[in-house]
């Protein structure tokens, strides 16, 4: 006598579909062209500007930041990680620097 078993769902279809979605997303991501960098010196510097934006547009500001105690700007890895999320106003508050003193330099 045969024993009846419930039909097994085709799990391979789910796996292949997941792999296809992953491969398409990877292909789409890898196929994107890099975004062109903004040209130097074309952004307005305000107290809400990010440190990374300012340093990218005006590389000559790195010694100014170092002079005011923002030493992590010297390390390229930390500059890339931290400076993208910190505004000039936050840097001034953190290091007890007058915003006007920093902006006049």
C-alpha cells in the first residue's frame, strides 16, 4: 500500500528567483557610472555646510581645521567617515571655537 505524501513545494524556484533578483541588483549597481566630483570652489560655505564638502571644494582649508583642533581631518579615512556627517557649526561647538574666527580664516 502506498503512503500518500503532501506535495512538496518547489523550493528551487524560490532559490533561483532570489539569486536572479540578487544578480540583477548587483549588475545594476556595478553598471552605474561614478558621479562626477564637484569642481573646486563652487559651493557656498555656511555654518550648515558639511566639513567634507568644504574640504573637497577648498583643500586649502585642511590646515585651518588642524589649527583649530579638528585633528581627525588629517587622517583620510576618518575624514571620509566623520567629516561627511559633521557640520561646521558642530565642529565649532565641539572644539569651543568661535564660528566667525573659523570663517575669517
